[in-house]
């Protein structure tokens, strides 16, 4: 993937098997901030915590995505789904 193509995405995540998937955007879904992940055979919404604990790792992202993701990686034992609730 060329660098010029990355500008259209909010970020990229890597699955545990090495597959790289784009983060299209963030949105409040069911009161939580979720990332929209889409690939050739997948299309889903998940919180950064859900992704992290399923083995996904953030490769590159816009600052707002890094901020959400850092809450999980800096304190994974304290991360809870409600920590990403929109107030």
C-alpha cells in the first residue's frame, strides 16, 4: 500500500495473523467510541479495548485514534468497556 493511499484512512491495525486492516473512522455506537474496521471480507465496529484484547495492534493512526488506543495499552489491567463511553 502506498503512503498516498493511507490519507483516506483514520489508521491501520494488524491482526495476530499479520493481516493489515484499515480503520475507516470512529463513531459513537451504543454509547461507546468504536472504530470502524473494514477489509476484503470483514466489516465491523469495535472499541480499542476489544481490538487490543483480540490481538489487534495499531500500526499507524491519526492522533484521535492514538489517544483512544493509548488508554488501553497504558493501563490494560484497568481498561473497561465503559471507559470508552461518550459522556
